[in-house]
C-alpha cells in the first residue's frame, strides 16, 4: 500500500488532479466528456502554475544567492523550497498512508457533523504529512506521534475551512460552495483577525483604504501588478550588481509572472465550476439544501490583484527583514515563489486593503522566520533520513547548512503542533486535543443551527 500511494503522489498534481476530478465528475453524474474536460482544465492549470513559478525560482535564484554573497549574509538555514518539504512529507511511513487516513477522518467528521467540507485537494495533503513526518523524527521515528501531529493538523484545518468558508465565498466571485482546507493559508487567519483588529484601533490609519484598483487610480500605470513586477525584478538585478541586459531581463520576467498568474488561475475556476455546480444540485436535491463545501486548492485565487501587489512589495521587504531579524538563521530564496499563497484567506478579512494586507503579511512572515529557524534541526534530520533512504535530490541538504522552507514550516498551525509535542510532549498533546475537540464541538453547533434554520425555511415555503 505504501508503494501504491507513493507512486500516485509521484505523478504530481498536474496528472493526479485531472484523474481525481474526472472520477469525481463521473461519480456525481456528469457525462464523461464534461468530467474529463473539467479534470484536464485543472491539470493544465497546475502545469501553467508550475511553469510560471519556475520562472521565479530559475531566474531569480542565482541573483538572490549572489546578493547573499556580495553582502556577506551569514545565515546557515538553507532554503530548500516546497519540493524538499513535500519529499520529506511523502517519503516517510507517515506520508505513505496520509491520504487514506485523512479521507477516512474526513468521512467520519462529515457524518458526525463536525465538518461540512469534502477535502478533494489531495495534492496538498503533503502539508499534513510534513508536520507528521517532522514530529515522527523528533520522537525517534514514532509512528504514533507522527500520525497524531498529522491528524490534529488535518482536523483543525477542516474546521477552519468551514468557519472561513462564508467569508471566502463572499469575497471571491464565482466560488460559491468552495472552501480552502489548506493549513498554510488557514494558519494566517488568526494573525489577520488579531492584527486587523489592532490596526482598526489606530486613529487615522483606520480610514486608509487602498485596494489594488485604488492603487492603479492613484499611481496610474505604476500601480499595475505588471509594471510593479518589472520594477521589483529590475531592482533585484540592480542590487545583485548584474549587467544592464540581465537587469532588464529580470524586470520583464517578474512582470510576466505577475501578468500570467491571474490568467492561469482562471483555468482552475473553469475546471472546478461544472463540478461545483453539479455537487450543489445533488446536495439541494438529496439533502434538503444542507450545505456541503468542496475543499479546493488556494491556487484558485492567488491571481487576485491585491495578492499580486502585496507579494511584490513583500519580496524585497522579506529579504531585508530576514537579514536584520535577531535570532533568525533562514534566508528565503527558493520559497519566494510561495509568497502568493500567503494571502488567499487574508483578503476576505482585510477586504483587499493593500496596506493592511501588506502589514499583516509582513508580521506573519517575520514570526515565521523564527519558526523555521527553530524547526531547522529536526527538518534537517528528516531530510537527511529521506535522502539516505531514497536518494531524492530534493531532500539533499548542502554541507554546512541546516534545512528550512517557508512552505508550511512558517505556518502557525504547523509550528504550534511541532513545539507543543516536542517541548511539552503529553501535556502539549493533551492541550492540542482539547483545542481541536472544542473547535469541532463549536463547528457542530454552527452546522446543526444552520441546518435547523434551513429546514424551517423550507417548511415555511412548502406551507
């Protein structure tokens, strides 16, 4: 079974997701042609997204490394990027069975009414496997501790997906019935709620409301993500002391990334909508209108203009903060392509306000640098074990460095689970269980209340 699921994961999201979506489409009554087309749109979207993010990693990796050499930046946690985190996640005993175990838990939570999200974003299950794999190595390859960490993360994320679904659907157009059960995105919701509340209390600042469209009106062409991308890309080349033609190339490349991502994310929506609409039709017919959310990848919405603008502004700021932050040993390079995923669940709460979103994102990333630094020794242990066992180059840690990655290692959820189990063991585990059960109980009350209200409304219409 371990070999079977390892093989399925090795197909990658661009192959695995079209197969999954086609099967789901057939199961809910779509004809084969429509189901296949929906699946292929999603697959093509992942291919396009991979190509565009590769533009960042391949073209900006060397200039950013050069910057660290020119300015003698002595940070010893090497940015392995998400491929290393995914390799560690799926090449351990925890990761091998994470998909069937989590699907079983999802089913149990659905029938006990502790969630209404059906998480079909199977590719991103590696986030749950990752934290499970790190904790697995913290406790000398203990499967019990590894699965405990992964399952707690999964259950918490499903509840958060439910609790944030209405905000998500209300902010993004055309995504009714969709939730985001991805722990990296959901972990920034607590930061957003707390910091947005605090910023609202600042006189004058609470009147400042600039969204991406407002930025265009205020700064004209300079406020567009495309042009901002060109400027930021060129500035990176300038700081790296490159020749003029390479500076211009980096500028145009960054601008291309900013322009292409919104167009590519449209493919995800085109693939998802027929399945989402059919699912809602079935739910309304067979479950008296009870809500069921389809859990999908945040890749659907990373092309939002505010997300693009804030990503551009954060890239240089993130690098500067990483260099000057006391106690940090992590220099983000390969992970910069993942900055887009910081914002999908922030924007519904900041209402697309560029200034607030930028500030909250910066604070979350600042705290995340400490998370990565603290987790680095155990991430290194896990990566070294995977590399020794499989020879997977993605998990190879360069000599003299420790392993780190922004992707989920900076996550509040991931770090709390890691720290609670490592530093306080059974006490921390008990607290995590209590918090998770309390969240599930609260969510169940919300679900039952909503179903009762929907049932009463239906009965009144029938009368």
